[in-house]
């Protein structure tokens, strides 16, 4: 697969993926101030480079890009399900799907947080993003 073909495929997957995230009533709240075209482009550059294509990504590492977001396992699971769907809808070859999901999961421990106290703004005035799962219910005491 040429670098151009790889980039086209990764762009397609990311467009499908971010359409799903931006349409999700829960996860879309994380992206209120994020331009979908910009994040799609950034993630395309990141994944293309990680899959052996041209190294164009010059943004933050996943750990440094997400310190202000309280990301828990349930949020990760929804995100991962959308990624699997996007890879299938884009007809990504199995080797790309497997490698992409492996790359994603390599960053999981650095992105997930056990409590909101582990969150910090990337700059002083940045607020912490904490979007509770609307599908989780606590038993009444």
C-alpha cells in the first residue's frame, strides 16, 4: 500500500470515527470546542506515522493531549466500539485494523484516569472535562 493510499484510508476511517463521536450524545460533549476537521487531520497524521507512513504529526502525545479529560473505562469502551465500526465501514484491511487497535490500546493506561483528581489542565485556565455516563445509574441509598 502506497503512502497516498494509506493516508486516504486512514482519513476515511477517521472521518467515519469522528462523525460517530461528534454525533454521540455523551462523547460529543468532550468535543464542544474542537473543530472536527482539525482533529480528523491531526489523528490521520498521527496514525499514518504510527503505521509506518510519513511522519507529519507534530502535536502532543496522547498522554499530554488528554490530562484535562476525566476518561474512564466505560468512555474508552464506547470510543473503541466506534473505532471498530469505523474500521469495518471503511473496509480497512485486517492488518491495519489490528495494528491500529494495538496502537490505541498502548496509550490506554496513559489516558484513563482512576479519579478526577488525576486530571489537570494543559494550561492554567483550562477547565477539567468531566462528562458522566448518562447510562450509568447508582442505586438509591
